[in-house]
């Protein structure tokens, strides 16, 4: 026990020790960065869609008790929420097509390490941009859809007016996928 307590405060001096966060981040494989970016983009897009559907759906069901006529036309709000998940799926497919292994199965002496790391970081941050944008889009569409359902239950004329706000909230997800595509545009993993 004494030896263990003494070893806690000592510095690691072997070849396999990282000398700081810079080495931890730079020694992670670009393939790993890229796959994490795809997972974040797709995962957060689905979470944003689910959150928006939850917000919209709960208000829709509650407001439909007072005005049953709103059930079918307010399902448009749920479709807008689901679109954010579809944006994440689209970007995941685009980004997955950018990842490719080396041609011969190993890294040659002429391997382009700069392009390799650029592609990994680019795909990662592209996925993060789309994921974070779509979670915000899903929540904002859900809040606008909730207001649309509650407002429509009170007054028929509010449906179209609030639906326009909901379309603008859904446009956040479209902007996010456009930014993600632009970010990953030059990301091409080297093959030789």
C-alpha cells in the first residue's frame, strides 16, 4: 500500500506516457475522430427530433381534448421535427463516404499525414456542427409546434401564422447541414 501511495505522485517516464493533452488529442486516430463526428451528428440530430416531437406531441394531445379538429393538421409540426433527424442521416451518409482505408492496407512512406489529420478533424467538426444545430432546431421546432397546437385550439386563424415561425425554426437544421457539407467539402482521406 505504501508503494502504491508513493507511486501516485511520480511522473510517468516510459515511452508510452503522454506528455499532455496535446499528445492525447494528436495521437488519436483520424479515423476515430471522423467516426465520433458522424456519431455525434447523427445522435444529436435524433435527440433533437425526439425532443421536438415530445414537446409538440404532448401539447397536441392536450389541446386536442378541447378542440379535436386540430389533431390531423397539427401533425405537420411532428413532421418538421422528424426532418431534423433526417438531416443527420443525410450528413452521416455523406461523411461515411469520405472515409476510406489505405489502398494497400498499411501506411506507406509517402503517406500524406497532413491530409489524413485534416480529413479526420474536418469530418469530426462537421458532425458536431450538424448535431448541435439539429438539437437546437428540434427543440425550437418543438416549442413552436407546441405553441401552434395550443394557439390553434383557441383560434383557427393562428395556425398559418405560427406555422411560418415553425418553418423558420426548421430552417436552422437546413442551415446546419449546409454548413456541415461545406466544412467537410475538402475532407478526403488519403488512400496511398
